[in-house]
C-alpha cells in the first residue's frame, strides 16, 4: 500500500494503533483461560529464560523453558519441570516456592528476587489448565480486522482502544479544538508549526472533510518528506562522515535526498524497503534503485594505521545485519553475534545465516586516508549530459582501437610477405637503438657497484622522454638509489654481476613511473624470491596499502603467485591478473609486466623467464585514474604498512614507457634473440607481432592517437561524483559462524537463511538480498508492518 495511507487518520487514532499492535499484559480477575503470551511469557522471560532459555551455551541443568517439548520432558534427575494438568507434580512450582536457598529459583545469587504470590498463582493455574504454549505474538502473522466500519463510536481502532480503556475504568479524551488539531497535525507531518494562514484556512473550512483537507495539504508539502526522512535517517545511521579517527568527510547526501523524494512522491513501502535492501539486484536496475542501496553503506568506516582489512570488512557486514534487524524486524540481532540470543529464539548460527545475505560485496571495510577515493562498491552519479559525454568518449576509444587493429594487421601481413621471400618492411627492422637498448627504456638499474656516498651507478640513466621530475639524475651522474636506510639493503652476487638484497622494510626509490592508466608501459627485472611468500611487494607505484587503498600499480607475490594490478581503489576499482603457476623459489627468475593502456585485465600481461604466463583474472573493474595520493614513482621491495620483499634479491631493473612485445621481453632475458630471428627469418608470428607493436610507424601513430583519446575518456570519467552502494560479486563469498564474533575465528560455514521462528524463506526466491527483501515484504510477514507502524505511532 502507499506509505502515505498510514497518515490518513486523525491524531487520536495514532495513539490507539499501538494498543492494537502490542497486547497489554493484564490478568483480569475472571475465569477466562490464561494466555501464555499475555500472562505467562513475561514471568518466565524476566525470571527464567536467562538460564533456561534460548541460549544453549548459558543453559543450566539441561532445562529449557521457552519451548514446550523441552519444558515438559523428563530431566536427568527423573523429574519434569512442567507436568501439564498437574501443578503439584511440576518441579518448576516446587522450586519457585521452595524455602531452601540451595533449591529456590531464581537462585539468590541471581539477585532477581522471589516471584510474587500473584506470579506463582498465574504459573500454577496455567499448568493446571494444560500449560499451553503460544508462539511469540510478534512472530504470528497479523490478521486483518473484519469490521472496518465507522459509526458514532468512531472507527475500528477507536472502538478497540475504547474497549481496552474501559477495562481499566478509563475513556477516550474528547476531541481537541481546531487550533490544537492543526498544530498537532502540522508538527507530526511536517515537523513545523502551521502558519497563521494555514490555521485560518482550517478554521474557515466548514465542510465535513475539513480535517482530511488539512491533512492533504500537509502531505502535499515538501516538508513532509523531510520530516519523515529525519526519523528514517536515524534508523539508517546516516552521516556524511566516516565516523572513525579523523572523521573525514564522506558525502552520502544523494541517498538522503532520495529518501526525502521517496516520501514526497509516496513510493510504496514495499518498494521503499526492497530498493534499499537490494535495488542493485532488481532486473534492469536503474541508477535510482542502485542509489537506494546506499542504506547498507552508512556504517562507520576506518582508516587507522595497521587496520586489518578483513576485521573491518566483517564489522561492516555485522553493521548491515544488525541494522536490518533493527530497522525491519525490531529484533536485537547483535545479541546473537557472539552467542545464542538469551531471550529471543535466535541461535548464533541463524545470525550468521542472515549475515551471509550481506557478505558478498567487494569491499575492504576501510576508506583511503591518502586519497579522496570513494570506497567500493560505488555508483557513478551521472546526469544525461555526463552519460552522453562518457558514451561518446567510449565510442571514440573504440574507433581508435579499431584503426590501430587494422594497421597492426597490415604490418603483420607485410612481415609475413617478407618471411615468404618478399621485400623487407620499411623502415629497416632494427631491434635496438643507437645505444644498443630496446627503445623506450627510461631507466635500468644494474646494481653493479656502489660509490662512497652509498649511491648505485646505473648502466644507463633515464631518457629525455621519461615522465619524471626535472631534477632527476642524468645518464652521466650516479642515480641516488639509497633506501631509507642505505646500509640495510646490501649488495650481493646477482644474476649477472651484482644485485641488491632487500630487507623488506627499506624501499629502493626510483625517479620514474608516473604512468596513467591510459599510458602503455613495461617493468622488468631479475628477481630471486627466498620463499613462497603469503604476500610480498616486489615493486609498486602507490603511497600505501590500506591507507591509500593501493591506488597506483603493483607487482605482488600473493600466496606464492605473482599478481599484477592497476588500481584506483582496492578491491572494487581495479584491473588485476594472477599467475596460474606459482613463482619459482630460491633461483633467479626474470619477470616482466606490461600494460597496454586499456585499463582492462585483458591489457595486462605477465612474463616469466621471457614467456607469457597463463593468468587468472582477479579484478576487471577499473573505472578511474591510478595516479595521485602521493608516491608517484616506482619503489622496489617495500611499501608503507605492507609486507615487503624480505630477503628477496633484485637485478637488472628496467622501466619502459611502452608495452614491450613478447619478443622484446625475450630479448631482455636472452640478448640477441631478435637479431637471430631476423637473420634466420624464423618465428614469423613473433617477429610480425614485434614489428606491428614496436616498429611500424603507422601503427605507432595510431597507438599514440588511441592513448590520447583514452586520456580524454579518463579525464571525463574523473569528473562525476560517486557514492557508496551495494553490488554483489559474481561468485558469493562463504560465510562462517564466528567464535564470539571474532573475524578470524571461523567455525562452520553457513548458507544464507532466515530465522526458523519466522516464516520460511520462499522456495522460488534467490538466496540473496533480493530474495531476503521479498521474504520481508510478503503480506503474511509478521514483523515488517508491526515494526513500521510502531516506530511511527
């Protein structure tokens, strides 16, 4: 139903609705049968369930009183706590009336006091009547009233309230005067007092629908949405800052404005709930539906030094889970995070089944301290003009890539004709430049010697084309490669001459490497890993790991395998590939990585000992730039607050401002490879690929043009604002029961599921947030309507 329909009744009825929703615990002095929910459950819950209730870990003597089958079962002692119809045989009554301090319940050390004679009488009578149990009234689907008529006694809510009040000798208050009604309605609906004109209009309205007319005017005010949103923002823990440490700004006001607008246009409540829980999972989800899911990302976030990603990721999921319980179920789910709930039928396992619904987004649980990047997942906020600009930029990139592809194919054809006896392609195919190097080399560190000042000379310095500070050393001046502590990284026997052995705590800083995502480049080196690292930084261009969300690019050893990545915000805004085969250990290995400037995982290549390595795609979701945030040049072997390449050795470290062809990578491993292939006209495909990507001038010009349009596209992509939202991973994560809620204390794996005390999960719905939302908004769900109405009224 439209949400605004909840407000189409006078304020007097607002007070009465709560009476119909929440039964009053009154025992009347009549002979009517007792109600377990109204009369008995409050006594047992207050005095017994703490030790004999839902929490199995805290249950004493094997006795459970919140479930009838357990309460009437024979105990190890041979007694029964409850014998239906036989109060005198029920151990429960014997214990609560005992004069023995060692036997009486509740025990004196619980400091709950003895049950009153009235409470004892209720339990005795209830057992005598058969000890009937009832599900908690809140877990029973509400029934629609059959009599909705309006008469001289008012509507059904008025009559229900009047009947309840009469049992206590009370009656309804008389109707308030019109000025008071106008003030009450205005404050309730808009949060503001009425203007004098509004009061005058109400006083001057002689129609029988004057009050309804006043309500309609108030509901049509844009202030209505603001008033309703204020309460919902509190429920959703809304804030425009992260909340931890320096409490940095975190713009989320786009979601706030969506909430205001949703109320003002009377978005149906089931849609309001569904979009916030799972708008991103709806078929052909709109940006508005995805934006609504920011509801799930309003928790506090951390960026403190030394933060553990998984710890705060789990904290974020816990927050989403408990907020779901508070906002929609009215249940304290957080009690079951560490143990079975002590007062509600919510085992710890069921908490983590709900947790599993919110566990599948690609996030780290941290925000970036050194950059303003929006944590992932996120939504790019585009208007029609911005969407058109990006579409045209993507189209231009596609056209430029197609042109390059045609020219490279033509270059390959010319090489094929040459190997078949035709003329040599022009210009003359030269692998090396006049200095005997592969073209495009920016820097080459050989580590052959170190001077008295602790500086490592280079065999050749950065070229004039290097994107580096003007003050960088030239080829005739030793490059300052001192680590933060020059004496810690030591020279050792290397692959060819001398190499450097790294401590893992002291980086070797270089003056090059400020590559954008549209800039093709290559990094190559000989490395000698001492072990199969769980995680180690071989080199990087980024300020920090968690503190900067790894923005930049990096080559890591990841669980014994090399992983090569371009990153705007890890994990959700990145392109990353990982070697299928593990990295060899304790021997010299030549490693080269290239990026073709596309910013896609398909444009990242990894070479081991001169041969292209098979890779798995880890991430393919890079949307924004990889520069910025400090640390804009390459550092070897260490990164701030990360795991360094401890004990690893590095030699012949080279950086190129273009993506080398596979044949050129082999040239780095085995100098003379290209010359031999040209002389013998061998390996025609490899030679053709090298010629097309490294030599042919027409293809080179097209490649430069492609880089330029990609740069324009990237600039356009940087302009739109972004907001955190929900977006599930293609493959769901496995959720676990966590011992006492600790992120690293995993027990049994669990599947997404809902509590057994509530309606069963529909068989035709997916086990994700969308299925959860549809389960929640089903007409027979016992909690959503009750919780919503009680919160308002």
